[in-house]
């Protein structure tokens, strides 16, 4: 207990005031409420007029789009007005983008619409009238769908807030730009097909799931003979007028103080005509119907739906955030401010979460409204507050006036607003020229979203996008680097004519990191780029060593038999030298230079080399692995790297690693990469340092002795023995044989087979050089002694 009363608790107490200080709390508050940071410094004179003008312009756009997108989501039109008010007002406090116009968005609306059609189809609300006719109780259906969508919106907000608090804003990086553009383009096709029934004035069934888009299109085509001409003419006239005016707005944007609000004008005029002519009664043109005025109290979501919509809610959360943050970053880059990706998640999440209690559906950011907000002078989210006030006035006083608005007008507004998304088909031509992998992602996303519906299509598209990343890392660009003369710069010798390989050094580089999916391909590419068949050479070496070992075992057996035939007596004055001298007793006749070298080496014989085994040698002595692109390694890559070191050392080539990042080096240490044969001496800070070290360490032989190789460097004239030593106890050795000398160590059965006589001695007891011996065994009478000879660097011994 005593040691806990010491300094550690005091240290904690000293740190607590700093962690819980007023400045830290203020910083945290400003982080989650960015409005507290920028609103006190708001430049009234410079920004207020532009924000007011922009707010009214965007509010006028919110009104028709809110009504139209509610229709797209399969909800009563008033919910679109709610979704244009509550979330927009909340985003003013929590958002960090100054130009994003949040609110209903076509892609999110069609995702919600597909979900309501599948979970609460109109067939579930059929009621009989007069006992025979069946009709849909729209009031009950709309109430049930509003409850379902409010639950989805709350759950979407929970996902977005949770991801933002956990700093998971990076999750949107898995949605690449080609994927998002392909997905939104396919979603616009879904929106177009869903609105054709309102354009032609026909009623079709509600389809959901894979291929539902095609089933809806087929059913619409089958019911074309039932087209309501009045509805079709109304829609066509509205689309033509809206399209022409929008193009004029775009062409004369610099001259107009604000865009002509053609959508609002179209809604007002068409509503007046419908009310005055009574289009619904005379021509059967479907109208919006009753729009209740006033705000409704908050209602808790039905949590029993959570299990059914959790996947769809997550998809809506990710897609809505991806669209919002992409637009926010575009405007931030253009106007020189920063958008906090995690705070944007929290802002969208709180807008959806709180809006769900007030019968709103999930919102995102609209490109058309954002562009209008920017072009009309908007500089902050004060414009968003102004636009939400416009919608509030509409909800309280004006909304009920639009009960006679034809649905064909809303469908026309929706279809014309898809014009910008349909322009994304131009991406196909651009991506064909620039990057065909991204083109594949775009096309696969588009086709998957069309065929598998919006939710499953998004998942399949993300999976395919991640697969392309894996394929790219599996098939990177491998290169051999060369030195640019008079510099320390190394470049691919296949791409740069001036780059020259360092003599005796192969510098290998991969454009990707190393992990389990590509490390084996990395090893294969390295061996291929080296110019030699490493595995084949290792196999030949193993066969040669196996053959040599077999010859040595046979020689030992022959020596054992020979000793039985020719016993040695060391106490006899006439004993042969094989018993009186240490080491092998019967050796081939060789030169004094080789014997002296063998004696200098001691009893440890040199290991066989490629040269002594008669195998081809690599034209280089060092391989340098450029690790500058490597950002991480895993256990599989560490294992393969060890195998690379082992294989190249088998063929007497050193392996060095250059430009290895410190985190990768730490991962190698934790993965037990280093050993007695692989040390940090193999690592160099740059490719140039490694190449200079390899060049300095180069010797006449191809293999450097500085590496931790268990065998010695090969020497000229060394090689495996053609015949075994006479003493089996001495073990296998490698001796030299002079080219002009004959081997006389062959023993034949029978007592008449002898070795060459010992070398004669001079007066000082030193051995003298003998002439080359004659071929064949020397025969003497059987009773005579048997002589053996060993020539060495020291004085010879007489035979007595």
C-alpha cells in the first residue's frame, strides 16, 4: 500500500486540471458547435445582403423540390416541407460548410421510396367499398409510411453521429469518385423510371428487390395505351418551359442578379390553372391533395422497425454523407476554408436524428441548390436559415394553397433536375482515355445499381471497388533501377536511357507495399528480373551436394575395407605414414602449395561453392531491395522476405534493403525477422548508400564475405576431391589435385597392390620433390612392407 501513496497518484492529480480546464471545455464546445466560432466574427456589411438574397433564392427552390421529393419517397407532400425546414435550421448550428444547401435530395428520396414500397406496399391497405370495389386507404398508408420513414431517419442519424464521434469520417474514402458518380447516375435512372407513371398518368404496381426497375418499366410500357393525355401534355409543357428557362439562367448567370425561379413560377401558375379549370374532375389529372398547415409535435420512432431497416439506414447514412462532403470540399477548396469531415458527419446525423422526431425523411446536400446558394452571393449558413424561414412561412400559411397542384408538374421538376446527373454519362469517354480501371468501377457500379436495386447495388459496388484496389496492389510495376551518371538518382533502366545498372548489383523496386496478397508475386518478379533461374540453380546445387555426400560415404566404406586389408601398426619402425601422421592418411598426390594451404586452414574444410561444384555463377554479387514504397508488412510478407534472403545466399548473392521506413522496420523487429544471418547491417538509409557499400565490398569473387554466410569465399583451384581420404575418422575433406599428377591411391584387392614409396630425404631431413609417378600399382614380393605417402609442408619421414 505504501508505494501507491507516492508520486504516481500526485502525477495524476497534477494532470487532471489541465485535462479539465476551461480552455479545453471551450475548445470542445466550439468544435461541436462551429456557429459559436464564426458567428461572433460575422461581417454584417459584407455578407448579410448576399446571404439574404441567396436564402430567398434557395427557399424558393426548396418549396417545389420538397414537395416533389416527398412524392418520390412515397410520402405525403408536407413531409417534404418538414424536411426542408427542420434539418436545414439544425445544420446552421453544427455544419462547417458555408455553401452546402442541405435538405431533400433525389437519390436519398428514391432510396427511401424503394424501402417504403417493399415494406409497406399499397396492397396492404386495400379496403372494400360497397362490398365489391377495392381501393387503397391512402390515409392509413401514408400514416404508416411516415412512421416507417421517421424511424429510418432517426436510425440514419444515429449511424452518422456515431461514425462522427468515433472519428470514422474516413469511411467515405471507400466510395471513390467514379463509384459515387456511377451510383448517382444509376439512381437518376431509378428516379426517372419511378416518375414515368405520373407523366403518363397510369397506375402501376410497386416492385422491390433486384430487377424491380425493369419490371416497373415493362409494366409502364404495357399500360401505355391507358395514358392520360391531359397529364402527359401538362408534364411535357412543364418540362420544356423549365428546361429552357434553366438553360437561360445558366447562360446569363453573370448578368442576372438571381436565377429566375421558374420552378416556383411553374407551380404557382399550374396550381392556379388546375384550380380554375378543375383539371382533376374534367381531365382526370392527379393532384397533390390536402396539405395540412402548421407544425406537428414530435413523435418517438417505432423501434420495432430497427431490425428490418438497419442495413438500409446505414447505406443511406453513407451515401448521404458522401455526397455532402464531396460538395463541401469542392466549395471549401474554391473559397479557401476548411471542412471538418467528422463534424460534417455529426451535423448531418443530428439534423436527421432530430428531424426524424418531426416526421422528416433523411436529407443530404443538393448540388443544384448549393450552386444557386453560392452564385447568388451566399457566404455562410445564414442563407440556410433564411431559406428555412421561407419554408416555415409556407408550412404555416401558404402550404394549403397547393392542394390542386398536379403531380405531373412535380414529376416534371424532378426529371428536369436530373439533367445534371445525366451529364455524368460523359464520364465514360473521359475515363476511357484516362483510367480504364476507374471506368470499370463506374460501369460495374452503374449496372449493379440498376439490376440489384439501390441498397444491394451499393454494397456490390463498394466490394468491387475494393477488389480493384487489391488487384492493383497484386499487380504493381516491378523494375530494375540504374544510376543516372554524375548523380545519386536511381531510375528504371527500362524507362530511362541514361540509367545504368551498377556493375555486380541488382536494385529491385516494386510500386506497391508488401502484404499477403502480393508478396509471393514480389518474390517471383525479383527472381525473374535478376536474369537467372534461382530455384533451378538451387535445385542443381542440392543435387550436386547430394551426389558429393554419396561419394564420400562410399569412400569411407572403401577406406574401412582397406584398413582391414592393410592394418597399421604405429609402434613399428617400418609403419606407414598413414598411421604416424595426423589427419587423412591416403590422399591423392598434390602440390606442396595446396597442402600448405590445407594445413593453414586447419581441420575445418571449406564448404562447397557453385564454382567448386561446377555450377554457373550469377553475374552479380548483391541484390538491393528498394523499400521506399513499402508502408507496412504482415507475417506472411516477413516469412517470404526471409525466404528471399535464404534463396539468394544459397546462390552466393548478398541481399540488402534500402529506404525502409521506420514503422516497417519496427514491424520487422516484432515479427522476428532478424537473426544471426539477417541483421540490421543489411539495412541502409538510401539506395545510393546501399549501392556504394555493395561496390566497396565487391571482391574478385562474386560473393561478399561481409554477409553472415556460414561458408567461406571460394578460391581458385579449390574443388571437391575426386577420391576419398584414407583415414575415415578425419571426415570428408576437399583437396587439390595437380593437373599433371596421377592418382595412385586406388587400392585393389590382393596383397600385391601398393602405394607409391615415400619421398626421399635430403641431408637435413627435408623431403625432396619426386618426379611424376608411373601409372599403375607398384608390385613387390608379398612378404615386403606396404608403404603409404603423405606430402606436407613440414619435414618428411623416412621409411627406415
